[in-house]
C-alpha cells in the first residue's frame, strides 16, 4: 500500500472511531478518532508537499 493510501486509510479509521465514540458516548474514542484523522490529514499534506517539490526539481 502506498503512503498516500495508508494515510487516507488512517484518516478513514479515525472517522469510524470518532463515529463509534459518538454513538456510544465514549469520549476517549471520540478524541482518538479526531487525533487519527488529524494525523492522517497531516501526513497527506506532507506527501503533497513532497510531490510538489519533486515536480519542481524535474
């Protein structure tokens, strides 16, 4: 699995965990889900920057 796909998967996993936390009232799962979403989004942004720099060099 590519880095981009893995990062998106992490973001989706975070959304699912947050939704489960919302449904059950589990604040820890809600917080963990939000954190995983942010982590995945940040990694995706880093990949985009890396790709942009690679394209500028070429």
